[in-house]
């Protein structure tokens, strides 16, 4: 679909447009079309950021070490997680150590 309209310009507006067209070696209409293409469109209106977009942004900023995927963990990855859990949960819980450090009341 195409629309046709008449635009009234002041002498100064016309000469600015004509000078730019001459500088580029293009018709006035081409310059106007280029200007319109650089205007924000309705499709670029603000919309809520999806969880995935937020995660990707944080990942690129270095605030996330990796991006989550929907694939299940391999057996090796499951075993590594279990090993880390066992390693990190050895010994007393921090709450017990704090109570012991307080000493008797």
C-alpha cells in the first residue's frame, strides 16, 4: 500500500532538504524516505523484557557464568554436582559453629 500526501515546507526547510539531496546526489524523495526510516516505529515501542533476554543481557555483562539450557544434565555433570555437594556439606553447619563460638551464656 502506498500513500500520497502534500507537505508544505518553509523556504529554509526546502533549501536544507535540497542541499542535503544535492550533497548526496539523490532526489528529495529519497532523502525524505531515509529520514522516515530512521524514526522510531510502532514495533520498537517498549515492551517487557523476557526472562531469556534478561539472562542473556546479564550473561553478556559478565554477571552470569552461563546461560541455562533446557537439556537435561549428563551423568558426568550429575556426578560432579553430587561430589561438590558432598564436599561443601562436610563438617558442621555454619549455624552450629556460630553458636559454639559464642560460648556459654
